[in-house]
């Protein structure tokens, strides 16, 4: 059946930025918008995040490239957090933030009072699972709802049909899945005195567990069938790259990638894959269908924990959702980033060791992954180097590869380690 794409709104691609480098990478690789945390009030306390000066500079950079910046202010606030909040919110407005992502009703109403013209997006942490709740927040001034991750596609379609057309829906389409409902979890609080709802989660759900009987202390028993212990809380990662048409037809305004703790390589690869998938579908659905294996190939290269479709097609069973070990699957490492091009070759910044005679892979923002044979490596003084083995060292690389734009990610196959 043919699809009339002229009547369909192209969704926003929303990419995570844990720091300035990730933001620049997201912009280069096709983000329509990025989301990030400022120096306070965000739920990724262990990410690099942004100081106010960094944030202002990054917003200017993003805006210069036509990319919006959404700032997280999505902690579950305690009374102490309201001291200084009005000033912080006004400063975010002054430096040009395009929207705030909020979960706490008190923070939401403070933002409405202090910066009434700022678009407010209700965070997935607020657990909005029905049209009545979403309509309530719309009437309070929310312009977008980030739907709870435990909603199915069928539910999202029904909800979208009941909402005012002026209220946007945003959903996660890729990345790590919290084992708890909408991320509301007390394991980290209980086991490590780190409040997950203040951005301090230490991810106890990823830890290895065994069973110990009370009268036999020190005797540990696995509670799964393998000898490595159990990972009963350990979720697989979400991947909806094969269901772009269904998400678009459901009326989802923004496709969100999880990963503010991830590397620029992860940001580049996920942005590139979803950017191309969305663009291909909007150009020609048959082109999109033909390229599904390619998108999956790209996403299989970067660090992930097995893929599934989360709750989109009903409640996942244990076999489809539980990731039964702690090792991440990945095929490549972040080897270097291209800084520029000169008569001396590619100027790169090293991230993992590579050597002359090896073949790296280049991940350009547009086009396929390219083989990059390393013919010679020289330092900035022109001295030949057998390998690039100093962290973030700037080097000239001679290669037979075509010119690559600044910011291009270079990868190394793990099998070569």
C-alpha cells in the first residue's frame, strides 16, 4: 500500500549530548535537536554536563547550524533544590535554551512563573501513561510530553488521537532501558546511598547477583542456569530502527536517542543511522525498506547490550528483555577524530592506540563507512611515529582515503586489538 508522505510530518531527531564534544558530534551527524544537562537539576550527574559558559557557547554553536538545544531540569526536587532555581531558569532563557525538560511539578510551575515563554517538555520521569494525564500537563503549559517508556505503540496511537493537535509527543526509540517503571528506582538509594532521582544512579541493576541462604553465610548460589551469576534486572537496549514507518504514522513528533553517558562514537553512529533511516523513508519508503540491513549493521558496531523493541509491541517477556550477562557487544573502538586536512595529511586527535600499516574505518557524516589504510603517522614536528599511543595526541596521518570533514570519527576494529 502506498503512503502519501506529503501529509506526514517529518519527526525531529533528538540526540543526547553529555558534553561539548558530543554536542558538536551530534550536530555534525544530523541531529535536529540535542538534549543535555546544565550544571544543576539534571538526571545525569555523572555525565560531563555543561558549565554555564560551556552551555552558552554550545547553544550558539548549535543554533549556528540550525539545531535546537533542550536542557534537562528533570530531577525529582526536594525542598532544598528551590533555592537558586528561579535565577538558574532565567539564566537558561538568557543564554538561548530552546526548551526545558521537566518532571517535577514544583519546578514546572516555577518555570511557568519565571520564564513563561519557555517551552516546557514533560520528562519521561513523570510517568505520563494516558491521554488524561497528558492533557492535564498541556493545560498547565507543557508543549511536549515525553511518553513513559512502558507504553505500547498501540497505546501511543490511541493517546495521540485524543490529544490536542498542539501537544507534541516524544518517545525514546533507541538506547539503554531502565528496569524500573519510568526510571523511578530506589535500588541505588538503598544499596549505595546515591539518589537515582537526583541523577546519581550507580546502576545496581547492571551488577552481578548470586543467592546466599541465611544460615550458610559465604556460600553463594547462582539463580540462573549459567556459572556467571544472574542479571535478572539487566535490560537489553531499545532499537526501533526497523519500525520508523510505524512511529511516524503514530504521530510521534520527536524520536529520542538515549545516551548522555555515551562516547562521541556512539553519538555519531546512532545519529547517522537514524538520520539516514528517517530521511530515506521520507524520500521513498521502498528505499528505507531496502536499507534496513545497513542501518542495523551500523548500530551493531557500537557498544550495546543486545537489542529489542521494549514495550512498543506489548509487554516484553523475560527471554526478549533480560540481558543475561554484563559484557557489552561492540565491534569497533573510537580510534581518533579528524581535526582538519592539510598538505601533511589528515590532522587527527588520538583516542585509542593505532599503528602505521593498520586499516581504520572512517565514519563520515554522509555516505558509507570507508576503509582508511594508515600509510604513515607523523607528529606535529614531522617525526615519523610507528603508532599513535598517547591519549588525545595530535598527529598527521597519511592515508589513501578521500578527504574527510573535520569532526569525522575514525574507528578501529576490536579484532585488531
